[in-house]
C-alpha cells in the first residue's frame, strides 16, 4: 500500500497532473486554507503510495487512462515520485503561507504548481523529472536510485 509504482504509466501521470491543474486553479481563485490543505494532502498521498491512496490517482488509473487515453507508456517511477515531492513541498509552503495570512504569496506558490502540472498534462514534460535527471547527472542523486532512468532496456521491464 505504501509503495510508489515503478514503472509508471506516463498517461496516468499526465491525467493526474491535469486534475491537479484544475484543483490548483480553483485554489488560487478561492484562496482558502482548506483548498491548500486538500492540494497538499493529495501530493502527500501520491508521494506515499502513488495512485493507491490518491483520489486523483485512482480516477486517472481506473477511468481516465483506460476509457479516454487507452494508451500505456511506461516511464521510471523515482523521477515521478521526486516530482510529486516537489509538489508536496510547494503546496505545503502555500498552505503555511495561507494560514499566516499571506494569500498572495500562497497563490503565487500554487501558480508554480499550475505551471509544472500544465507542462506535464499538456506536453508530457515533467519538470520534476528533469530536475531529478539533472541532480542524478551531478551525483546528488545516486544512479542506484533509478537505474531505469539511465538504462533504456530496464524501462520496459
């Protein structure tokens, strides 16, 4: 239950990102701490268990991908988990800012999430995954964390 999948269906990740965009935009418009908390909770659930405990993850895996996308493209899991962790950090910071009365700063912080999630949902470009790769190339993240990231033969395993 508390494991992140590896590999991940890229279309499920993109679908989940699209749902995040919708909730994040609503959160920016409404600017209420409860919505910031819901956004952060969703990221926390996905970091802990991938789609298993996440309502957005379940909707993507069980409905959107099989009924709408009808495609599978497997990508390594660790970069996606890293990207979810960045989302968790940003939305937690936004929640704290909102609770502290800094609504505009919270909205700007969630705006960063909207940009990254839109890139993922629309273009299939995972900004967090790119940062993960950059850090892995520089030795900050050991290659053993994601051997499939460097070995194309492991991506289909």
